[in-house]
């Protein structure tokens, strides 16, 4: 049986930034994301302009950014927490398609919730998921998120700290 445990690594290295660029250039990976069209070009420009091995501070603007790694230390995706009025919004990408369907996203969501609830002390976490993104909808529901409301392009899912604590115990 495969180990689908993951870690959220705060440090973002230059090699991670290149992986993110590769993932975001892949239509299958980015098809449900709301990233700006020129995000890859922006990351590339930052890499060349800054010329530092660690880019953590650049990715942590407007929230917290984590690289998702497996127990074997493979980098397979990223998770972003963005502060909102009463909580946080979570965005997750498993960019390494070889690892799709292995439960890594679900485990990364769980780890991200621990950060949001225990470090940020938010009351709730939301995720806005494209109507057609069945894989993400399943992963967030598995962790305990419930459908909150339908927006023009996506469905908003929510989990409260109380519900998370009940599910985690």
C-alpha cells in the first residue's frame, strides 16, 4: 500500500518555483484555477530579478504558501491560505499528475486546515471549486467541507473549526 502522507513545507526554493511554472503551463493542471494569464511569466521574472535560492517571502504575500511534499520528499504541489473576513480561503494544486488520485490532495487539505485553525485561529475555511472539478470536490468533501453556496463560476465549500475538531477526534 502506498503512503499518501504529506508535509506542508513553508520554504519555497528556486527549483520549486520552476516546478510551479511547469505545472501552471500544463492545461490539465491549470484548467480549474483562477490564476492570472501571465502568472508563469511573473514567476520567471521574479526568479531572474531576485537571484536567490529561497523565494519564500515572495510566495507568502497575501497569505501563507506551502509546498506539498511526500514522505519521500518529492514536491508534488502547493497549497495557499488567503485571509478572508471571518476566516481563510484554501487553494490547493497537486501539480504532479503522476500523483493524482492517490489521496495526497485530501491529506494536504487536512494539513492546511490544521495550520488555518491552530496557527491562524480562524473560525472557518472556504474553498471555491469549479463546477466541473470533480476531483477537488471529492477531496474537500472527504475532509469534511460542505457545500455552502453556488457562485457564478464555482461552488463554495466551507468547514468550521468546530466541525473540523469533531471530525479530527
